[in-house]
């Protein structure tokens, strides 16, 4: 089959943060978000792993994008968003500019006039992966690659060079007035989308309620890692804008850090104190730790980290004095057939609280958790297993002898 609609797999690993009843401003040298006067809370919806452009040459590929837009639209009618990476599956896109699919992915948010912020994932600028079947006897099929003004442009408009992170971000910033995304410092290249946003008080824009940090966790065109340079940038920036760690901080990136493995619940289970509904795969973590987690652990102001990437997980678990959370697989692209949804965050100013839950495409709500609470043990998965082993031991010790003696008595009677 032809490369229908020129779908290049764009894994939109972007977190889309949407705030209800929010005013957005630019002042004090940086952008900030502020609830409207009288508003008591600030809401964020996290859209993770949309994977637009997946398997464009198949019958189901284009349909996945349509279903993803329907899912986002349904969720946006109930909540507000942030894009958390793998927005497009770039390694399947056969056109010169993957921003075509990027625009499709953010269209439900744009059409509703909702501001958003994005951070890159490992598929967003991945190199094109040539399908093996194209090199069989049948050869390369007829290709129909779209342009921004045409649904079917033909072979001459096809390209397999890919679109860089910087090109995607530049396109968004130049064309989307509701976007609060940023390129980030140039010295962190090739990492793009490293920045922070301030959530201000509804009554005083100069009074911060919380800071949100976005970090590019790599992958695609370069290794899956948060570099030491990024870690040092975060440390310097957080100490500059929040020197006494008095203001709560929230962090977003796409690929889980290796710390997620330390708190991951037993397979298929999500026991207390974790909260979530699916735990269907192991943690596929970054390739290395270069210091970002140690810096975050040392800051008492850090409330939680939010990631995507592993489509079969949606849990939150406590770690040190913070929470490590997954979003929820939102898009119909990418692997897995679990029901789609989004993680929702709610920030309340007075007294401060950070709450979260999962909103499903069908409207169901579950897995409520208070993330501003930090009173649970660190290595609870090991404690959980120890408890299970202890119960098994006690069961064998106290019940097996009884069963054995009864069996002996029965044998004696029969004899």
C-alpha cells in the first residue's frame, strides 16, 4: 500500500499542560500563568505518547490519528492539558516537515483556546525507519506524501531526512500564539525544550504559587539521557528563582529516570502507598543518571516528577520526599490497547496542595492521590515482598503441622 497521507510516525512525547480559567502573561522577564481573579485552583492535563503519523502506509495508521484527536477532544471537554512527549512517531514519517503532524496533534487544544506547554520525547525527531517489506520482491510502494496545503502531493513531495527538535519547536513558537513552550538555553543543545514556567497567585502576579520545570530526556536523534549540563542548568535556575526552596516545584520529562525502578510496584499490582490502575510493564529508564535525581532529592520543594514513555503504566509512587508519577497513554498510536486517558493535576493556592487523578476518555475518574503529602517509606516494594514472605512462612509453620498430624491420624484409623 502507498504511504497514505504521508504519515510519518511522530511520537508526540510531549506533555500538554492545560489550565482551566487561566490568564497568561509576560512580565518580570519571564512568562507566568495565573488563575483568573476569584479562581482557587490551577488545573493541568497531561497528554502523553500521542504518536501521530504512526504506520502511515497501513490502513490503520491514519485512523489512529483520528481516534487520538477524538480522545483528546473528549478529555479537553472535561479537563485542561500539557503535552509530555512522543507527540509524533517521526521514524515513520515520509515528509520533509513533521510539523504537519505536530499541528494536527495540538489542534484540539488550539481550537478550544487553551494554552499548553510541550517537552520532547524519544520519537519526536527519530530518524525514518525504512520498512523491511519495501526491500522485498514487491519493492517500494507508490508514495503519497502530503504538504501543508494538499492532502495528496505525490512522490515528489516525499522526504526521509526527518525534522529536528529545533525545527519542530521553532515551528510551534512561530505559529502558535497559545503555546508556552520554549527552546531552552542554546548551550544545552542538542537537547531542546528545557525551561520553566511560574504559576502565580490569582491576586498578585508577583507572588509565585509553584514553579514547573520541563526537561528534555533525549532519545531519537541522540541518547536517552538528561545530561550533566541540563542538571547543572536546573540547579542554577532553581536556586536563582527559588533560593530558599520555599515555593513548591513540579518537574516534567518524558523517559523515566532510573529511580523509577527503585519504587516500581510488583508486576500487575499497584499496592499502597502507590496509586494507579495499570502496572503492565517494567520501567524502561534512561540510559544513565548524570546527577539530576541527586539535585532533585536535595530540594525539599520538589513535589513530584511526571513522565510518559511506558504506555502500560499509570502509577504514582513515593520516593525520598517526592512522588514519581507516570502520565496515562493518551494517543491511539504506539503500542498497547489499554483504554486511553490523561493524568490531571490540580494546584490549590491556599493552603497549598497538589492533587492528581486519571481521567479516562469515557469520562471515568480514578486513582486520586495527594502529591503534596510526603510521609511514606522509600523502599516499600521490598517491604511488601518481605510481608508476603513472612505470611507464607507463618502459614507453613502453623498450618502445615496441623494438616500433617491430621493426615497421620487418618492413616492410623484406616490401618
